[in-house]
C-alpha cells in the first residue's frame, strides 16, 4: 500500500491496519524462529508497511494539532 492510498484512509482504519500488521509480524517472527518461512521477504514488506502507516498517522496527528 502506498502512502497516498494510506492518506485516504481514516484514522480508525489506519489504527486497525496497524494492529493487523503487528499481529502478522509477531506471527512471522515467531515462526521464523521455529521453522523456515515460505516467503521470508514478507517480514520486510510488513515492517515497511507498518512504518508507512505509522508515519501517516503521525502526520495526521501533527496536522490536527498545528505542528510545532
């Protein structure tokens, strides 16, 4: 998901998506310790998408408060 698509989502949708991805990241990390992953690059994709979501969420929070 690109940042422009994320910016179109509401705050609640972004928070829900962050929760889903954090659960998926936990499960991937747990499984990677016990067995080889089918798609080891999925962990990287999830981590980067989480960063994008959190960045946009932070932008929305600072825009609402007026920045500095």
